[in-house]
C-alpha cells in the first residue's frame, strides 16, 4: 500500500510542477511578444532615422567649390 501512496504523491508533485511550468511558459511567451514588438518598433525608428540622415546628406554640397558657392550666394 505504501508504494501506491508514494506513487500518488509523486503524481501529485508532477502535476503541480507541470502547472508551474505551464504558467512560466505563458509568462515567457508574453515577455517574448513584448520584446519582439519593442524590437520591431526600434527597427522602424532606426530606418526612419537613416532615411532622414540620408536626406540630409543629399542636401550637403558635393565638394568644397560647391560649398563656397552656396555660402556666397546665401550672403
């Protein structure tokens, strides 16, 4: 009879551990979803910043003569 009680106790512990692991897994999945969303947001912001920088670089004069002409025409 003791073996049956031991087995029942082990099964109970196993079921409790299984429930704990399911809860942990759910929490980890939520954290992963949050981190992935944050990563996607940061990638989008980085791409937008790169586009703005590229646009600014395009507006820069190509060489020093162009820069001198641009500053002379502004005055």
